[in-house]
């Protein structure tokens, strides 16, 4: 089980394709992981739900993947293959 106390971040990206590829590779290797997606507009001065002029769509979400600390090196290897 992955908890806040034993996890390590192995991927932080704003590109959904990179995030999806990493998840598929980890799943294929049988690695246990935790994935998070953060909306970058939520809680930013009430902007959520409104159009934001000039903000690139690529930067609206932040994707993070965590694994157990002892599995981090193997997981990075799997993602980079």
C-alpha cells in the first residue's frame, strides 16, 4: 500500500500523453502506483469555471505519479524504456 509516508514522486508533468504513457508502462510491468491530477485553476481567486484569456490549455492540469520509495528506481527505469 502506498501512503504519504512511504511514497516518492517519479513523474510530474503537464502533458497528458506523457502521463498516460507512464501509467500504461507501469501497469504493464505490474508496478503499484498512485496517480493524481490537479486542476491548476481551482482555488485561484475564484477563476474556476470562468474563461481565462491568454492561458494555454496545456497548463491547466498537472499530473503526478507516485510509487513506493523502495520501487522508485525500478519504476523510473520502466517509464524510460
